[in-house]
């Protein structure tokens, strides 16, 4: 009979000592003390120098400047902003613009990226080569180069408003930007949104119930016709009962420019194109790698179970590939967000451009402003990677079980 | 046995079977890869159309409709050329020196050319695996070349050597003179050589190290003599006059060279068991990786001067180089850490069993293997660095892209196609650089994974 192994003796102080010294004894502790001393000296030196320099330049440190009046205009603001607003308001406007371009960019980058990845994996030789060419060309050119190319060369070469390129007569592309119809909510809008949400919720519940039935009793319930009917019918009912939810304000050419509609600035257009096409090339490689990494046997095993090809992709391949794709994909989303700060090169009013650019040059509060800007990007990065780590941990556990 | 009637002999040939569908050759290729299903036929035609839409105007622009000769913008106007004008190559010819050297003085450009040539001469053999002497070659390229390039490109001389700096540090007056310089140099040589001998374990074991050190100093003396660093050196060219491809290469090569030690140190720190070192490395790496490069450049441009003593000025290019080296170092650290983690524990344990110290284990056993593992990933991060050098134009340092932008502002060359011509030219330069590096990374990867037969 085997006896239970003897438990190691409990010696908390020894353990603490080992952890603190990193198993290197006195030498480790002494080294760390020296290192800490050096760091402290460096930091104190920096603080003393910075204080002296700021005093010499007559710049008051602190965040008091945020309450000051900005006095400059911003050509795109999602929230109400005027020149009389404070620098804090500028910060908010810039942050929202950064988030706006990041989200639009992420959506387009994902769509293009997945399409190109599928194209590269396609059995069609020409399509595969074409997609490969896209990736190789875009990936090997600097992003700033592409951004300037779109902004200075392509968008500037577009015709003036009078000769705009018309998109079905409702949206117009010209060298002053992209004029699109403006949506104005009417009184039925609230009901319309509620109807859509309710239809989505009901469909999800039905699908969950059907899956439960399938797993518990092996019955297949045909729910998609009902879901489709709900998704179309409920909002339609809302329109019939409460009127059209939105009215479109279609832009019209008057004189030399368009009136009505919303103008998407050329800066935003260029930035979105550059960011999404650039990131898409990287996303395509990630998706392709993920799909190729799923062993061939998985596909064959699915086929031998009698699953159809779409079902194999949906139930077997994609869930496994997603595990490999998701972490680097998130990384690319973060890169896109960080790269959106290149906006400063073309004058799109993102956080970096209006805050670390204009506000910095007006107030001279370099330390506070750059620290705040860095903190924003750092916070976005750290929160996202923390979520990703949690997800990875969750995956690890579910795979081990 | 007679059974003639049961023997069946066929009197006519069996009908020939239909030839199998060709799956080889061009026809087979068309059949299996391009036109094998209705969907694929549609895709093939759509792709071909797309390819035509993109390629035809590009080729027309770059070659067919291009203007090759001219003195100013009039040559590139449609009514002058008599046909729709594509690329305006005279613009590139006129701006070529600006795009390559920036405003580097014309009579000094041989220095930039010499530096380019030296870099190519040292780099080429480093990239071919078959050529021996990698240690010496790498040492020359990564350590000696940056110093040489500094004195070549910037100019200026040396007032003294190690003892001069010591005197400076302790506030001892030192009037530079030729004899003092060479006295200082020979003293430094003696002390460092003696130290090398002593460190490598006395005369018996360390004499080799001593000889190598002495030879290195002899080489340094030769360079000093050749560039006359002891007599003021070459005329100083301020970094504000640098520009174009020169700055792009200076920034990327300095970034690559300087980010390696930073990356190795941070990776070792992050894998170390000493808590303070590990925490510091993690914080440092995550900080730099979490912020965009532009904020780093702004940090270097606006905040670094504030952190230094008031009378201490630091060159704008150097500030940017520091920022880029730290930024790239953090990314390299993560790559190298991956390599360190991939080395089996047994390697370190075996080295410990032989009685090697931590530094010898790391330097002789673990790091060489780890670095070899991650060469492809490192090259990829170098590609990213090369592309990121374009960002320096935002802090008013005119690299290739910055000079291009400046060249666009010249009214003598303002034509409708100038912009596209400029972008085509610089785009080709950037693309060739990045593509070559990525192919090289693939080549190394295949070589490293040759045993896996993939």
C-alpha cells in the first residue's frame, strides 16, 4: 500500500525570501536594491529637470489648462462643439472621432480581410493569385504612404462638386468629400427600433429552443421561416401603424456645392480606406493561416459523419479556426486603432491630431497632454488584451476538460 | 483435353475507350483550376476583368503614356506631349538627388555614397548563410559600422578617448591636442587590453581575447587616421540637412541595430525570476506596445528635452532615434521571449550541470539557439520598423516620403500627374525593400525548418 506523500514543511518566510530574491539569494536582493536605486535616481532626476525646465519656460504644470477656452474650430464633431468650448471638450471630440474611424475601419477591414482570405484559399487559380497579389502589395507599403496616396493623389484628383461621381443619384463623391443622404428620425422611429429589437430577441429565443430540442430529443424544428417572418413583419407592422420611421434628406446640387445630406469629409474617407485596406491584408493572412491550421482529418471526419459541406464548415472547421484567429485578429483591431493616430498627417481631427497636435501647440502643456493621449491608447490596449487573456484562459480550460 | 469449343478467342479488337479527361498541361489546368464549375467560371471572368481594370491603366500610366524627357512641367502637359500624359518621369529625374540625400551638401555627397556602399558590402555577406566568418561580419556591421557611419555622415572629430571623457566627467580641464589624443588612445588601448586578458582568466586563457582587443584598437586607429578624426575630421553636416532615402536608411538601420540589445535585455528581464526585473520589463514592454508610434515620437520630440538638464541639447534626429529604438525594442523583446521559451529546459539544466554561470549559460547556450529560432519573426519586425520610419515626417524630419511631399510643393513641376508619378516611384522603393526582406525571412524559415520537410 502506498503511503500518502509527505507534505512539504510550511515555512512562509523562507518561501517569501525565495520569491523575493528569485532563487538567487543575497546576490539577487542586492542586485534588485541597486536596480531600484538607479530607477529612483533616474526618476528623481527627470522630475527635477522637468520642474526646472518648466519653470524656466513659465509653464504651470497640472491639468488646470483643460478648463481653458480652446478657441479653434474642429471640422468634424460628433457632439456639439464650438470654439468657445474648453480643451476638455476638445479631448472628448477627438476621442469620439478616433473611436468613430476605428469602428468603421474595423468593420470594413474585417469584411475585406475575410473576403481576401477566402479568395486566396479558393480553388480558382486566378482569384487566388489576385488575392495573394493584393496582400503582397498592400502589406509591403508603409501605411502613411498609402494614407497620403489616397488623400493627396486619389481623392484630390476627384472632380469638383459640379461634376460629382453619383452613386445611384443619392450619394455623391467629389473632391470635397462624400455627400450621403442624411437620416432624420420621425415619430415612428422609437417604435421601429423597439420592433426590430423585439424581433431579434424572439428569433434568438426560438433558435435556442430549437437547438435544445435537437440536442435533448433529436428532433429538428424548422424555425427559420418564423424568424424571418418576425424580422420582416414586426418592423413592417410598426411602419404601417406609426408611420415611416426616418425621412431621408437627399443632397441636391445648388450652385457650386451640395445642400442637404451629410458630408463625410475627404479626410475621413481617405483614413477609412487606408486603414481598412491596410489592416485587411494582415487580417486576410491571419484568417488564411487559421483555416489552414485546422487538420484535414477534421473535414474528412465531418464528411464521414454525413454532414454537408456548409455544415462541416460551420460546425467543425470555423469553431476550431476561430480559436486560432481571434487573438491575432484582436491584435490587428488594436493596431488599427493605434494607427488611426496617423490622421494627424492629413488633418482628420482625431484625438491625437486635435489634442496632442493643436492643443499642445497652443498651451505647451507637453507633459500632461502626451501623458493623457498615451493613457487613452494604453487603456484601450490593456483592456482589450486583458479581455483576450481572459478568453484565452477560458479556451484553455474548455479544451482541457 | 480437348475443349476447343470452350476457348474463346476474340476476333476483333475491343472498341477503344474514350480518352480520359486531360488533367495535366495547360488545358487540364484550365479545366481543373479555372473553369471547373459555374461559380468558378464566373469568378474567373470577374477576376480577369478586375485584373484588366487595374493592370491596363497602370502599365499605360507607367510606360506607354509616360513622358521620359523634359526640363520642367510643360513637357508633362497633355497639349505639349500630344497625347494623354501618364507618368512624368522628368519630375523624378529632377528631384532624384533631393529624394536620395535631402539637402546634404552637393560636394559632400560622396560621404553618403561611401556609407551606402559600406553598408551593402558588410550586409551582403551577412545574409548569405554559406559565407563563413559570421561573428566578425556581424560585429563589423552591428558595432563598428554605426560609429563609422556617424563620423562619415555627420563629420566632426574626436577630442580624446576614454580618459578625455573621464576628465570631462570629473570636471578636469583638458585642452585637446594631437599628442594628448594619441597618448589617451594608447593608454585606453593598454588598459582595455589588460582588462580583457584579466577578465578572460589571465595570460594563458585570455591572451587570445587580449590580441583580439589590441587588433580591434589597431583597426580603430586606422579609421581615425583615415578620417583624420584626430585633426577635426570631415566637415560637419548638420542632421537638419539630411533627408530623403538617406534618413530613411539611417533611421531604419539604427533602429534595427539599437533595438536588438534593448529587445534582448527586456526579453531576459521578462523571463527572469527576479521579481523587480520581471515587473519592470513587463511594464516597460506593455507600455511601449500599447501606445502608437506617433505618440512615442511626440514624446521624444516634446517631452525628452524637458527631462534633460537645461543646458543639454540633443539633436532632433537623435531624439527620434531613441524613441524608435525603445519602441522597436519592446516589440523585439516579445519576439525574442518567444524564442527563449521555445528552448527546452534541458538545455539550461545541462549547462548548469556543467557548472556554467547564468551569464555563460544564457550567452553561450540559450541565446544563440533562441535568436536563431526567431530570425524570421525578427525580420518581420524589421519590416514593420522600416515601414514605420515614414512616421518621422510628422515630427518634421524629412525622410523619403517627407522629401516627396516637399517636392510636390514645387510649382515648376505642378502637373496633374506629378503626384501619381511621385507615389509610384517611392512606392516601388518601399515595396522592393519590404518585399525583399519578407522573401529573405521566408528563405531563412525554410532553411531552419528543413528537417520538418514542409
